[in-house]
C-alpha cells in the first residue's frame, strides 16, 4: 500500500510504502502522523509541536469570536454632571477600542413619571459621546421596561 508523504513545512515528498515512510520519520527523529486516512496522506512532523499548533489555532479562533462584545454604561436620572462626564469618557474609550456600547438610563420608582427627562438626558449623553464622529447611533433611545436604552457603534 502506497501513501503520500508530506514533510514538516508542507512540501510533498512523494508516494512510498508505509514501512519506508516510518523508517524515514524515525531517521529524522520525528513521528509519522496521519493527516487524511481516506486519501492515505501522512506527515512527518513532531507530534507534540503539531498538537500545540492546533490548540493555538483553536484558541485564536475563539478569541476572534469574543470581539463582538457589547459594553454597557448605566446612568441614573439624578446622576450628577461630573459623574456623567466621567462615564461619557468611559463610553468614548470603549468606542475607540471598537466595542459596541449600550447606554442605559435607569428610572426608579416615581422617576418613571418623568420619562421625558430621561429621554432628554440620554440624548445629551449620546451627543457628548459621538462628538468628533467617533460613533454612530445603531439603535436610538427606546423605552425597555424601566430603562431607556440606546446603542452606539464605533465608526470604522
């Protein structure tokens, strides 16, 4: 039975018998690893190194999936201006990093009767956050239960 043998760099060595391929791998001090059992493709490589590289590839793919996180900053209706300025600075940092940001104005108890004040506050926060073309409004201010929510997406 002839098999196709590939070296560590991925270069094709050629077709040969399994015994010759095993001997060639042991002479170099490497392992003969099966890549595709149906097509009889084998690779001469260090098994531990190959396994490590595959783990790193999977880890990198997972890390790339996590970049689509949404950060949230919460404001109260009675949050003072200095605190609002600090939180706006934080929103801008998230947007500079390329993260979507959710801005929430929470209404507690009797504050729910002053929804118009909440919408005014969130509009002021959004205007200050997107100053300089740093972001765009992906979803405008909407009322969700007791909260007024808006989403900002970074401009690319």
